[in-house]
């Protein structure tokens, strides 16, 4: 398996940084994560396609804590987005930051989508259950 998408993440991280957030948190301490990005000022959240070619596209993304991450099944076959090491056939295909909860979208049908948010910063590795064996793998960098 090859993970070769480092520059994508850097670009995404820079774009996120430009949107602000982060610096203002100094006095607040534990601010609740419930606040939703005001809809409309930009495409809300991160979208990942599940493709006919049995890939996540992009395979590697950056999302902020609390930001919506949506998988859209662009293909004619079912896919999943599964971040659960217990369900991975190969160790390392799923990996979560300490304290993060595992997840499994279940089968996402052609044309359907699945959305979730992440509360714990760190690197999440996940896979597609029916296509793990052909390296349908993804990475999400969740940043505060
Ligand atoms: Cu798949």
C-alpha cells in the first residue's frame, strides 16, 4: 500500500489556517464544540468521494474538530468508510488517535452519502470494508 499524498494535506492545512480559528481560544479553555459553521460562507465541511475506481478521493484530507466530513458514493457499488481497527483485515488500515471513538458508516449505497464529525484531533486511518483488499484506504488529519 502506498501513502503518497502529503502535499495535499499541507495545502489543505494552509487553507484552513487562513480561515481563522485557533488563536481566539486562549481565554475560553474548553469551548463547546457544538457551534456549526455559518452555512453559506463556503462549502460546509470536507467532502470525500467514494469512487468507481475503488478509492477515496481525496485519499487524504484535513478537517477541523467539529467540522462535517461527508463521504459521497460516486460509484455504482456499495462502499463504507470504516475507522474501526477491530474490523480491519490488515493492521494499520484503521488507526485512531488516543481516546477517539471508532466508527463505521455501514454500506453507503450508490448516490448516497454519510456525514460525521470528529472531536479528537489527530490522524485517523480508515478503509472501505468491501475494498480493503484492494487498498481502498483513507486518512483524515483532524486539527484543533
Ligand atoms: Cu469501497
